[in-house]
C-alpha cells in the first residue's frame, strides 16, 4: 500500500510541477509560446511516468530472471484503483492543457465565427502560393511585394492575420520558429493568426511537395518595430510595389521543364 501511495504521490507532484512551470527561453511569437509551453508541460508529466515504467520493467526482469515457472498474480484491488485513478488524473490534465492551447485563436483561428482584423491596427497579409513561389500582399494597404520569394514585414506586438491560398495545386505555408503552419488550397482561403514577440528574420517555406521546384519555395517573415513597419509600408506605397512580380529564372526554367515532360492527353 505504501508503494501505491508513493506512485500516486509522484504522479500528482509531476502534474502540479508542470502546471507552475514556465518556459525559460523567450518565444518569438504567441503561437510558438503556446505550442512549446504545452510540449514542456507534457514532457514534465511523461518523464516520471517513463522512468517509473522502465524502473518496474528492469526490476521485474532482474527479480524473476531465474524463475523456472511463471506464477499467477493475485488480485489487488487497491493497486488497481490506484493506477486507474492516477491514469485518469494524467489524462484529465493532458486533455485540459491541450484544449486550452488548441482552442486559442493563435493556434486554431475559426474564420467562420471569428472576425478577421477587428481593430484598426491589425495587420492582414495575403499569401498566395503557386508553382513555385509566393505572392505576398497587404490588402488593407494596397501593397504587393514584387518577388516570388518575398520578405514579409510585420510589426512586433500586433495581431497579424495570414490569409493563405493557392492558385494551382496544394501547398503549405510553414514558419517553424513562429509556430505557424497552414495548408494553401486552390479556391479556398485559410486564415491563421499570431502575435510576433521577438524582432528578427524567420525562414518560411512550402511544407507540401508540389512539384519539381518545391524546394525553391522559400520566403521570409521579418518582425520589426511599429515605426519600422510604418516606414516599410510608406516605402512600398511610394515605390512601384504593385507592379509585376519579379519571377526567379530557376522557377521559370523548372516550370517549363515540367510542362515539356507532361504527357500529352487526347
């Protein structure tokens, strides 16, 4: 009975410790903070459980390695109740912690029920994928970035909405460091929301294989201060930012080769 109580106390201690634990490293965005925080809490719970199970396994192998015959175990209701309650507590914690993250609008934005950019300072970035590049624009500011591998500038500490779509095949918008990932589907717009916390440049790319030049579908997210963001918009609006896209020669060449190799259908 003492051993059962010790096991239950250890599991409860791990759950309480995970609830008060905070990520040490600064996170680049609210989305990354939520995801990494959940991973850390689940890890704190998983480690003692893993050690306990492995410890019991090693002890059992060593204790009964010389046994000639396996003896049937006796019923122990207290032990069964103990591990049932402990398992229920762990699963309840995992469910509550996961739901708190998954229900957050910075992880799962419900575009059918939630308003996009309700405040005047909110930023909307339209990202349209195509074989094999990205067309980025700011519809509220009437700004389009003239590059197939754009550097998208967003302000720190401000709600940013990425409207993701595709003009041809299935692609995927992915910025790992910011905790952002969303499918880009033809004829459909998917919106994801985040708040960038740390200024810097973050690499993004297409995470869905989409053809021969899939590996060239890169872009960058540059997080700057509010003043630098306003300066960027002014420069784009005063220049020729709404002109034709500057297409990459390698992308054009890869696209032409794919068309030339495609089977001819009657």
